[in-house]
C-alpha cells in the first residue's frame, strides 16, 4: 500500500530522473512529460495494489519505458489507419528503427499470451518481481507462477524467433 506521503516522496525524489529518462526514450520533451504524468497518475490510482517502496526507481523507469512504447504503438496504429483511409501519404510516415520494430513485435507477442500468463510475465520481466512476490500479488501458488512463466517464455520465444539475431546485435 502506497500512502500519500510515500507517493509524494517518490515523486519529489524521482520526477527529474524520470523526465530525463522519458526524454531520452521519446526524443520529445512534450511526449516525455505526458509519459511521466501517465506513470505517476497510474501509480496513484493503483496505490492500493502496488508496493514499490523497496525499488521505486526501477519500477518507475520500467513503467516509463512501457508507457512510451505503448503510446508510440497507439500513435503508429493511428497513423496506419489514417494512411489506409487516404489521409496521409506514405512519405509522411516516420521511418521505424530496428529497435522500435523489435519493441512493436514484443508488444504484439505479449498480446498473444493468455491473460494470466501475460500478467505473470509482466510482473516478472517488466516489474521485476520475484516468483513468490508474484504469487502473493496474484493470490496464486508459486508453482502456478512457475508454470505460467514457462508457458509465457515458450510463446514469447516462438513469437520472437525471427528477431533473435537483432537481439544478439543489440545486447
């Protein structure tokens, strides 16, 4: 449970770093401010279910990254719809870098996962919770978490197999 004072302390301590990270990630100050605002708003709205007092910076930076990617994906879909409707010329669309393409494909792969499987995967890989913490949050057994992660990893591997060479180049 995140109380008001803890939230305010986290905001004061991490807002500047979050904004700098978001600017680096989005390349645009206005978009970065929107992303940071979305993350802190969501944190406040879900304060009853979230306990990030141990490592707020990691949580916030992961949330900023995911929100920026989600916003970018929504904007890309909007642009594609406009293009299909004849509102944009092909030359007006931004060129996608391999990293953004990988991020887009990763998000699509996440959507393929069954709901519970996706929740476990996100809590583990993006929120960086340990299996026993995920079990507590989701009110399931650690064994169920292990099974769901195994299932998620198999599906993600299958969905992203064409991008393995790009991942090896990046990391």
